[in-house]
């Protein structure tokens, strides 16, 4: 066996071993408990109006943006249960709807890393169609009956009105 063949064989073996360790099939769900999943389902169920997948993923994205922020609790349930932030009774009211399978799928997707790109880094939303007299709301998306926005200093707000809905 020539040294070239031996080197090529070793290189291929090493490459296969390296690639095997670089699998993109990571199980990110393991980082979240069944309690986290339930809290995410509840946020999506009560806040996204169960009207569109885009809207459900957008609400979940805001929850995760908050979890990843130093300004909010660092757990899904901590964020969803924070006083005056989500629908009253979000953690205690019954969830009865034909849309529940879609809600569960969206919650799993968000906890496994899917995000609504249009939400960007927004950590806030309100029911679409409402307006507020604040000058620090930079709107990024309207989906699922909600208008998503970032809070910015007034001089950095470039989108003062919600854009057209994506769904």
C-alpha cells in the first residue's frame, strides 16, 4: 500500500469520524421540561388566537426572546406567568379547542428552535388594531391577530405603525 493510499484512507476515516460528531440532529428539546412545554402551549393558546401558525410561532418567539433576555425571568413558565404580561389565567384556565393539536405542534417547534424571523428581537406584542400614545414602539410584524414590537428610544423608532399582516 502506498503512503498516498494510506494517507487518503486515514483522512477519509478521520473525516467520517469528525462528521459523525458534527451531526445537526441535536435534540434541543431535552433542555425543556414537560412543564415548559405546557407553559409554552398555554401562551400560544391564549395569546395567538389560534388563528395561524405564523401567529403561534411569533408568540412563542417572543416568549423565547424574553427567556434569553436579562430583563425577564429565565424560564418559559417564569416568563408566561409573569404578572400583567400575558392573558389573565394563562396558567390556570382550561384549554379546549379543536386547534389544540396545532398549538401543541407550534409549542414543540418553538422549543426545538423554530422562530418567526419577522419577530426579530421583539419582546412585546399587543392585539392588532389597537393603538397606543407611546413613541418608543418599533413595530416589526403583525401575525395571528397580534402586532409585535421592540421598545426603543424614540429617535431609533423607524416603524411607528404596525405593518400589514403576514397572514
